[in-house]
C-alpha cells in the first residue's frame, strides 16, 4: 500500500478490525520509510451480474425479485421465512460462484423450481405454473404427472 505522506510502497499492518457489518476490514498501517501511520479500508469487489430476459433485455440481478416470487408461491403454505431466505442465499451463491457476468432468466427459474420442489411441492407447482406459463389444465396435469413418476 502506498504511503500517502512519502509515497513509499512498503508499509506494515499494525491493527486489523472488521468495520460496519463485517463487509469491510479497517487496517491501521505504518510506513516503513517515514514511520507515519494511516488507515486503509478493504472491501470485496462486487462484479455486477446481469439477467438476460427471454426477450433479450438485460437487467441487474436482484435477489429481492427471486424472494418475492418464492414468497408468492409459498403463500398460505407451511414454509418458514428462514427457508425462503436460505433458498435465495443458495441461489445467490450459485450465481456469484459461477463467475459468470450474465445469467439467463431461464437458469434462474430452474434454480428456484429445483429448490421449491425439495421444499414444498405445492409451492413448486404454483411457481412453475407462472414460470413455465401453463396455458391450460393439460400442461398443469403433465407437470403433476412428472412429479408423481419421480416420487415412485
């Protein structure tokens, strides 16, 4: 880290502490050349991730949109808020850990469907009916039949 007083690139860390909510590290440094002390802050670099919609438009990834969709699907179901938060966090981790800068809305929808299928089948069917645009009862019944076959 370059000293702001003399421009030397050699300094030693005297103290490190978490600042704010643990997302920032505050470091007290001492320049090995001039001996003066200064403070630096270290944060994780967030690379923006974009969602490619089915019409080709790009939007910034917003985990709250996923959360809202899951909440609607789980309405009046015995799914705790902590489970919904865990699902959203897991999806967020998958996206950020993929190191891709873009993700399709289809991939996101499949991640949510997979998580809901394991959590609550009724919530899964509700979400899938909107996500997969069920147009009639036949497509709805086909999805239910797939679920029954997998259970057997």
